[in-house]
């Protein structure tokens, strides 16, 4: 690969990392806004993890700019950049795996989340999905609101909240951890591109030194 093509590839992954960090940071802020269902699916702790991930990406991107503009014989910054990318990959793997493990037992895990909600939140969600209780009409049901106000109706209904909640959570969490794992490809490719740039610069410097010893006459 020529030096120009190599640097073009490096800058492509550099910009892609910037985009990934910006999107991650923005969504972590937007999804933190008051939304009963989204707050149920993505609590503040999960959004903080996303916020930190986006911040790490952007810090790595800023550092990469400073590292790449150094003179060819100074490759220490690029080496440190790759260590930052490794740290990003470790954090990314942990974050994505935690979400993935949560989705493996989504129905049971969200029952725990449901039990931790306030009565007003449970009533609001019951009204939203037209359901009463979690697994059944007696499981953590909240009497009140417009849909579950009548005890006789609640005792007879077959509309429970586990299905609509987990369906909505599945459509939210699966794309999230898939995207998180997709970011790994960006980090890996950027890591490899940086290794190639380091190697190319070292090779160019070696040839310059050989050329200088030959009196600047170049190679035959």
C-alpha cells in the first residue's frame, strides 16, 4: 500500500472514530431526558456508561490528531495512541457484554426493574400499554390510572406488561449492543492503520539515514 493510500485509510478511520464518539455522546445525553419508558429501559447508570464511552472516543480522537502531525521520526505519540485504542476496546467490550448478558434473561431482569419503579411510574406504563401487572394481574400490579382502576377488570384481564415492555426493550437494547460491538471494528481497523503508519514512518526514516550516509545520492 502506498503512503498516500495508507494515510487516506488512517484518516478515514480517524473520522469514523470521531463520528462514533459524537453519536454515542449525543444519544447518551438525549436519552437521559424525561421519558418514562426510555428511563425504564435505559437507566441513568447505563447512560453514564455510554457518556464515558463517547468521551473516551473523543479524547482518543483529539490525541490522534496531535500524534499524527508530529514529524516522521517521532512515533511515540502514535504508539501511545494505540494503547489508548486498546483501552477503548477493553471498555467497549465490557460495556457491550454487560448489555448482551442483560438481554439473555430480559423477562426476569425487567421484572426486577419493574419492582424498583414508583407506583406512579408503573401506573403510567400500565396505561401506556393497556396492561395490568407484570407476569399476571397479581404480580406487582398497581391499581389506579385509567386501565387498571377496576379490581374486577384486573382480575379478569389477560393483558400483562411483561410482553410489551420486553418487546420494546428488545428493539432498543439489541441495536445498542450490536452497534457497540460494531464500534469494535472501527477501533481495530484504526489500530491496524496506526501500526502501519508507524512502520511506514520508521521505514522512511531508515531510508533517509541510509541516504544521508551515502551522501544524499539515493539508491541505485
